[in-house]
C-alpha cells in the first residue's frame, strides 16, 4: 500500500506593505476583529494578504490566494511572490511572469473598494512546512478633470393673438441658458411699437436676468395697453457678456369691439309643460367683417329644447354656424324651450368669432306649477232636532303635485236654521259667520282641517256654505252642506 504524506502550511502569509498614506480606522477595543495568521495592522495606500491551505498532500496540487487592496487610488501596482522550497509552480490566475522561483504580477491601476485577487497553484514535492512571503509595490495616483463648456441663450415671447382696443395686453418673456456653461450678466430689452403703451410711458423696457446657470431660466411679464387698432409686433432681445444674443417676436392684432348678442322673450311666466319662445339677435357693430361666427344656446338642465330652426341640437345645447357677418349686419335666431318642473330657469346664448371674440346674453322664464283645490264639508250627526248640536268638518286639500297653494282663506256662512257656537284652529264666530286666519302655504297632497260646532235653531233644510279663496283664484270656491233640522 502507498503511503500519503501531509504538508502543514500557514493559514495566511504575512502581508507586506511598502507604501504609507491613508489608513483604515482601528476597530473599537470593545469589539476586536479576528486577525488572519501572520497578519498585523496595516496603514498604507495598498495592502496584501496571502492565504494558504492548512494542509497539502505530497505530489498533489494545492492553491493559495493573494488579496491586493487599496484605500486610495494607486497605479503601477506590482506583486512579487516566491515559490517556497519544496514546491513547484504550476500556474496562476492571472498569469504570472515566472523567473526561477520568483513570480511577478503587474496589475496596473487599483481603486478603493475594488481589490484584486490572485490565485496560485503549486505542487508539493517535499514533506514539511512550505512558507514564503509576497510583497506589493504601488504609486499613489491623483486624477483631475476640467469641463469646457459654452453658454447659449434662448428667448421666447408669448402673448395673445388678438386684443380688444383699450384692454391690457400681457406678454411673457422667458430667457434660458441652453448651453453647458454659465451665461453671465444677461439683460433683456423689449421695445414696444406705437400701438402698445406701457404704464411707465417708456418705449424700451429693460429687464436684468443676471447670471444664468446651464439649464437655468428667468421669466418676466410685460404688460401694455392696446392703444391703436391693427397688428402690433414687438421684439425682445437678450444679451449677455459671454453668450451673445437672442431675440423673439410676438404680434397682437388689436380689434375694435363689434360683436354683440341680445336675447329676449315675452314668456316671462308660464305654467309647467308650456313652451317658451326666445329670440336671439347677433349683430356686428364693428367696422370689419366677422368670421367663424358660431352661436350656442345652452338650456337649463331642468328644461328641454323643443325646437331651434337651423341649429344642431345636441343634449341641451343648440348650435348655429353663421360663418361670416359683415359690418353692420345682424342675424335673428329662435329657440323654443319647455319645462315639466316648476321654477325659474335661464338659458344662455353665446356667440364667438375669429380672434377670440366672445359675447353672451341670457333670458329667464318662471315656470309655475298648477294647484288643485279640493273642498270637503260634512256634518255629523244629521238630522238633528231644534236645540241639538252637530259638528261640521271642513277639509281643504292641495290635489296638485308641483306647487303650493298660497294665502288660503276659509269662511263659513250659516242660514237661520243653524247657529255656529264654536270653531277650531283659531276660528272666529261672529253671528252666523265663522272665519279663520289665512294659511300662508299648503304643499301638494297636504290638507288642513277645521271643525265648527253648531246648534239647530229652526226646523227646516239648513244649507251651510263654505267659501275658500287662494292667491291665484279670483273667484271663491263654494261648497254647501245640507242639514235637516226637525
């Protein structure tokens, strides 16, 4: 039987440091870190650790590692190791330059946090302890860069395309550095044309944007009064100490107000389910032809458009496209609207024209609900003898479903055969008549009830009359109840 021999090696070889500089902080005394064998505290730009297996077998390959680390950027990193006596070099990763028993690796640059690992394979040729030391050499590396940039100005000016004569016109001027260097001492000048007047009276306005970093921008608002009709253009120019200049123009057409709309109706008040007719008059009171004239009439959601001649009706909106409208011309449109619910509802007509012109007008109709008054009178008991009592019950009911009955006044009138003696709900008895205070309002499907106590005064066919008046009824409602007295 063949006998195997074992070789015992160091767990880690000593780490050799040849440069000094930045150092890793020592661990706290209360929490010491485990140290590899043959390694001490290191303070340098670059360090090396060598780790070998505890055991190897005679005649067989074994592998050890070299770990090279830097705590600051270094260059020309060179690692040197020696093949120990009793061992034979086989290969390494990366490959080494081998000369005799010396192995050399040129690693180039090394940065903090990016260590380099070298793996070395040897064959054990003798028994015993195999040991050797590796070393590392490096030079500190310092790098710097300068970015060469160029500033560039970009300017925009925005404002309304049209304005009404005498109105305020607002422009927004924005200057931006689109380059990659600071644009220094940026100044904007804006020269107003004769048709636009600044509040200061100055024709040339100056705005200081200062220094603009790359990508930086500043915006300024310029306000002027539209003083003359016609198209007016003004140019804003941005200048700087090192970025040249840029300019932008904005034009506004000043128009004399000429678009007008009027909406009328004779149906100020209608009952529900009735249709109101509205007239819309669109006119051009200016001195130029209006184009793209469009009229839209929006009805209230509680109403419905029944008819709008010449219009396109969609949902609750009627739209007319009139095209152009000459100076001094007008156009009359008609729309008919109905409501099934009571209330005052308005509909608004709006006309627009090219250039942003817009005018509106509205008209309203009060749709009234319809009340239904039911008057009931009963007596109990009937018949009665002279001197006996009976009770009359009067009930007033709003049979409608859309409107309250207002200002209800009830009066009872007795003949000679019966005499009232008392009344409920504050009724006042005066001789043969009974009256109650007016009731302000009675909601749909609601009732009010009164009672009268009366005595038989004379034999005969007594006819008691009840008279009911309300706000919207000029003729009283009459109800008669017959009582037999014997």
